[in-house]
């Protein structure tokens, strides 16, 4: 089963320590080697993006940044056997932020992707 | 889900992620895969007792590893004391020479990659039957329960449990060393590993029995095993070849069945339903295989064939001539009537059904294909395209009688019906 993980958060004043990228690469490497991480990438701040909205029959385009308090930081696509496995990988990812970048707060939303097993 | 059940599910998830590494590390210490698995299971049992009460530890993987290490130390110490006693009562003077030292457990997780690879080679050891290798691999590397393996192979749980126990005993009795095979035997041993992974994949991809045409979760399991192996053996052409083949074949899973679960053949598939991510991953794996030194083997060549389909926007756009040529290469690597039958299909597409039929007709005397539903199915298709509908109908009817898969039977019957009404006396020829 495929799970999309969307990490969002609010960065503290301090820049991310280099050790964070090291740790992210290491954990991502482990997940890739275990054959479960299919795809992942970081996302630029929403200032670099835009939003296309349909409301009341009208299509409007708004440039970023979006006004949400948390910015989307990265996405990852996993191939796993259960939601619990997805939770475990997401928890590892979030704990690594806690341990290395004090002050960072955020969340990972786990969404199951439709596939042959569930009518997709 | 109540909190206990949630904790239990969380433990099972951690177990699945960690158990291959645990068992691999423990097997290096104890030298016995069966003992290693028992020790790892002990750690799991302790977790199942403690975590629902005390909460899941912050680093559950490390906790399991530490607990398993303690069990290993206890075991080795017990064995040492036992040997000591033997020496003290003077019954076995030779035991002294073999007395084990204190295990260096702190180094247990320094060699996880190597240990995992050793574990894979042991689980797929050629002294075991292919079925035993597959069951043991799913158990030790895939972290599947006996119940899940039994479901995967549509077998009874006791039969699978016994298969695994016997396999572990056979490995212990043969004193199979916990080692990566020497360079001289590596190719053969690797072939045994790849065979097992592809068997698991195919069991899911075209279930040979039962009502489901595809069991995607089994394909996913084989894919994870293949990707794991590719990470551990990045210089082996055929490992990347097999991963490429499986990614590319799996990319078609969503298009291979219709709304009612009926099979849809490659030529009839809606290619918009092919999984672009898996195609991209498959083509990337194939490119990795091509960049390495070493001739492509059976898996890389089959992946090349699958890539021809993946790159084509339609059946008409497919480079059938290249596929036909690749089947010649494949037939050279692994001569078999089944490969020849596939070549007949490709030649039929590249150079016309008459040319394909010549190859297929030459196979009708092959004993190995006597009960093989695909032979009459392919002949039926080629005959139908030549307008020889009566003969085509008879072939499809025969294919329907031969297949053990219900979904496939319905497909062949439908194709027979498409050939128009026939002489009822000849229907079951």
C-alpha cells in the first residue's frame, strides 16, 4: 500500500543545523535500502509557488506565500504494509527534527494513496 | 481500535521494520539462523508484554535490538557454562578447544548490511527446495508471519510452519556457515536468491491457482526484497535487472484487471492506468544495470522487453521487432518452450500472425507445454487474426479447460465465444 507523507512545520529563528540534513539523508537512505521509500523531495517555501482557486464558478490565481501558519516542507511516497508502519517511519522523521533542531515544530500528515488493492 | 490494540499494531509495525536486521545481527553472534530467530522473537514477546503497560519506548527499534542482544549474551554465557561443566567433569576434553568466547555484541549493528546479505543467502540456500526458500525468505527477510505466508501461497498454516521448521533444521544440520558465498560460487548462489524473489513476485502477479488473478501485496513484498538486495549488492547487473523487471511488470497491475476482476491482456490494457512512478523506477533500475560491467542475464533481458512495452504509447507504437530480437537473446540464455512461445507472440506482432503461428505450431509436440493453457491461447489468438475462426475457437476452448485460474478461464471462454458459434460436438475437443 502506498502512503503519501506531507511534512509541514514552522521553522525557528535559528537556521537548520547541518547535522539535520545528514540525519535526514541517513534515514531516507535506510528507508530506500529497505525498499519502502519510493520517492521524496523537499519543497521550496510557498513564496515560490501559487494557488489556483475555483470558487463560485470563478477561477482565481494567487501568488504565494500562502497564509497558513505552517509551511509544507517535504513530501515522501512510501510503499508499506500498514498504516502503523507509515506512522513508525513518520515518527522517526519527526523525532529526528526534535533531536537536532530545537524549537522546530511541525507535523506529518499520512495519506493512503489509492491503488489496485483499494479500487484505484 | 482500543489503546492496547493500537500498541499491539505499533509493535507489529516496528517488528516488521526491524526483524530482518535483528535476526541478521543475532545470526552472526549465534551462527544459527533458527536460534537467532527465536532470540529475536523473545525480544518481541517482551515488547508485547511491556509496551502496552509502560508505553512504547522512544526508539523502539533500538530497544528491540538491545533486548535481543541481552538474550544473545545470556545464551552464549549459558553455553559457555555448560561447556565449562563438561570440562570440569572431564567428559569432553575437546570442548575446551571449541569453547566460545564472550560475544562482541557491541559490534552487532556495525555490519548490518553484510549480515542482512548473509541472511538472504542462507534463506535462499540451494540445499533447500524453492518453496522452502521462498517461505523462509518471506519469514526472515520480509518479516511475514506464518499465517501471512500461508495466505500468500494459498497453503495451510501448519504446512507452512512445518516447511519453515524443516528448512531451519536442514540449515543447522548441514552446518551452513553464516557467510557471503565465495566469489567462485557467488553467481550460482545469487541465481538462487533471484529465483526465489521472482517466484514470490510471480505468485502474486499471475496467481497460478485460486480466484484472484493478481495478489498485489505479494508483488509488493517481492519488490521490497529486490530493492533491498539491490542496495546490498549494487554492482550486480542481474539484481538491478530483476528489480527493473519487477517494477515494470508491477506498473501494469492496475490495468491488468477489469472492473469485475477479470484479466485484461497487455494489448487491450488502458495504458493511462499504468503506474508512471513504477515505470520511471523500472527504467532507472534498467539504466543502472546497463551502466555496470557484465553481460545482461535473463532478468535484465526480460526487463528490456518489459521496457519496450513501458515506453510505447500504444500496441501499434511498440517496437515488436526489438522484442522479437530480445526473445532470441533470451532463448539463448534460457532455452525453453515458454520463451519460444513468447517469441511467437512477438513475431506475430512484428511480422504477421502467420509467422508467429509457424513458431507456435512447432511447439505443439513439446511435452513440457502439454498442460500449459497459454499455448492454445496464443495459437487461438494467431488463428483468429488469420481469420481461421473455427480452429481459433477450439484452441480457446482447450485453453479454458487447461487453466487453473477461474478468471483466466472466463477470459478464454469469452474469446472462444467471440469466434462465433461452432460445432457443439467439437467444443471440448
